[in-house]
C-alpha cells in the first residue's frame, strides 16, 4: 500500500472513530462564525420576529420574579395581561446565560449575548442527530457531507441563527434525534430516543405533533411487520407516556392546566399516556401472526381516536379555537400557514427543492439496500422524509423540518454521484460535474435560480431577473417594516413617560421589549378579544377607536406608516380610522407628539 492510500485509510479511521468529537468541533466553528457574522445584529438586539421578542419578554419576567407556572405577559393589555400558551423549557438556557453573564457585562449586554448564543445550542443536537443517521445508513465517514448539506438548508438554518430565540430550533433538534432513533439498530436505545424526543418537543409546543404521531405510527408498523421489534415499541411507549407526564408536571403553565387544545394540556397528556399504555400492552402481548398484530394496532388506534373525539370534541377543529371572525381577518392570512404552492415561485422553489431531492435519494437508497441490513433503517427514514415533504402541501412552515429531514437522502444520493464525478477520467466531468452534482444534490441550485444576476457573454451584458420578483411596493413595505423595528427608532419613544400604547398588533411585542411602554395586543391567539378590538379600532370610525382606547386606558397612539399590517387596514377598510390617518385627516382629540428627525413612526397623545 502506497503512502497516499495509507493516508486515506488513516483519515477514514479518524473520521469514523472521532465522529462525535469532530461534529461538535464543527458546531463550535459554526458558532464562532455566526457570532462574528451576526455581531452587529446581536448588538442591536435584532429580534425580527414577534415570537422572538415575546420570548425575551417572558425571560425578563421570569428573572424579575414572575411565577414559574405563570406565563401571562402583563405588559400586554395590562393589568390583566396576555395569556401565552408556551412553556418555560426554552426560557431556561436564555435565563441561565443572562444570570451567568450579568455580573460581568451588565444586564443589557447579557441579554444581547444570550439572544445571540442560545439559538445556536440546539444546532449541536441537530448536527449530531443527522451525523449519526448518515453514519448508520450511508457510510461511517459520510457524516461531514451531512453537516455541509445542513448548513445549506436555508430555511432550517434560519431557525438556529443568533437572535432567533423562539422554540423552533429546539423542536428541529428533537426531529433530528427522532429520525436518528427510527433507524437505530439497537431497539431499546432507538425507542427511547424517539419517545424522549417526542415528549420533549410536545412539552415545548404542539407544532411538531404531526411528526410525533408519524414517528409513533412508523414504530408501530415496524412491530406489526416484525414481531422482533417489540422491544423498540415497548421502550418507545414507556418513554413517550412518562416523558409527556414529566413535561406536563414540570413545565405546563397555570393556563395549560385546563382542557385547551393548543398545548400539552390534560387533553394531549391523556392521549400520550393512554396511547403509550396501549402500545406497551401491544408490545407485551406480541401475537405470532402478523394479522393479529395489525388488528391490535387498529384497535388501539380506534380507542385513542374514538376516545379523543368523544371526550374532547372541541379539539376536532382548529387547535387555536379562535372565533370565525378572527380566523378570517387574521389567522387564515398568516403566510407560513398557507400551502407552499400558494406562495410565489421565488419563495416556494428554494424551500421544496431539497425535500424533493431527499425523498428521491432516500427512495433510491432504500431500493439499493433491499438485500442489505440497512434496509431496516432506510424504510422508516424514507417514510418519515416523505411525510415531512408532504407536510409542505399543508403549511409552508413545515419547510425547515422538511429540508433538515431530507439531508440523509441527499447525502445518500451525493455519495453515489460525487465519487463517480471525482473518479471520472475526463477532467471536465471531474471539475464541472463535481460542482454541478454538489449543487444539485445539496439543493443549493435553487437559490441560484431565484437570485437576480447579471453576467458578460462574448461582450454582451446579460441580465437575469428572478421569476416573481417582489414589486417596488412590496419592497417599500418590507423596508418600512424593518425600520420601525429598529432599536434607535423604538428607544426614542422613551422620552415620554410610561403609558399604554395603542399600536399595531405586530408592533406590540417589540414595543414592550425595547421601551418602557405597555401595549394593548400582540399576535397570540388565546387573546382573540384584544386582537379584534385593535383591528376594529383601526378599521372602523374614529369614535370607535377612541372608545376602545379608553377601554384599555391607552393614552398614546403609535403607527408605522406603510408597515405591512397598516396596508391591510387601508385595503380592507377604505375610509376607516387608519385610512383617514394615512390621508392626514386627524380628529381634534389626537395631539401630535414630536420624535427624532426621520423617525419612521408617527405618535399622538390621545385626549
């Protein structure tokens, strides 16, 4: 064996033996890069999403002495506050970092650093889960390619970026562990990983409930097909039921102790516990005949489904349980809740490209492994990845999960295509084929297609415009919305004494994080009456606005002209209160208040 071959063998051995350590090193390098790249945003506390702002407000309330099980936000619609349906799980890393850093850098900088670092913590779990999956199914040394492909998952990685402090990153990390557990050859360990990951995710929120249900169905079907899978099923059942119960006891808020449908309340806790008990009983019985196991599984599903429909009929519809008016004017118009095919091509294509590739790759890998031991791992992964891709036809918010879960299939496809290109005897294939193959199997080509660009060809200047390019009006709305969320714009409001502010629903969480003022509403479905009151205030007559402002004791009116929400009020209600403000028709009981030059806001005192 020559020196080059020996070096190659040694490298493979090192990658295989130290994969976990090297994966965590890769994660640490990514953390360092993202903190460097996003440092300015971290220092400006650029929490762009309403939920990120509300998460920081929730952590602040906890550190200021609010009860562990009291998750009401008392700075929205004071004094009663806003009911937030989350749990404290995701608050803990942020709160811990703030407490640790505060004595050294002060409260403000500690909060900024916590918001920058906390979202990157679950990325380590996601990377380890994917690396372990690829090692088992593709090759012991294929895991670096999985990490590279994951970094190219734009929708997924956005959930782990600094300042993305909401819970989605943690739930994606649990999905990564779920797919890892589904293909684990060791039954007890695999069942435990899937059960614990599902319980942990459900204790955070119900967004991943469909994936948890699918994972449970896959484990059940494996047992139906092969009685030898009983141990996996039994351990999964125990950890799912016990983990959900522990999560409920430790983290369910006071408001989640009642029969609500939108969180891990007694409704879903009973489903997990009863379902877990039935699955455990099935695993213990394990009749010899496959049809008998199938009948047991169908009976268990009927008991859980029928009991749920009988005991909790209110949960058969939308889990948010909002009024028809609120659904029509607000919830049905949330962009991420629409199917992917209802979005412009420039948005939809980069989201769906990798999931399609991942499904194809997983399908090919499953076929290639039909006579190999890895078939028992590829079949559940193919089912899970296909389910994740189909979820995009329901809601676009499934994009981050669909992209991440597509990575094992994409790596399997790349493990076939890329070596073939690299080993070709033709230089053009080795160079351009490898680059093209990488762009294709990683899904990165989708971003190139929808990105406007220009280039020279034989002296001619060619311009390529992406399909469905945003209009100038849309670009202006996006720019104005961004300006109103900036820290300098908000801080200028603190020159006035603390008051309750009537403002847009989507401005409420940002207002209470960056100023000392309180707001009337935020986009949280359990508070439908307040959301509708704000909508009615801006949409109807000036007199109606004044009456609603008095109801909430609001003494300031703050608007951001051309912010996305404002365009809705003008489009739906021409001649309404906000439309009159936009045309400079101001009632005499509104007194304009000065702000800094070039402020994106307009501010009035309500008399």
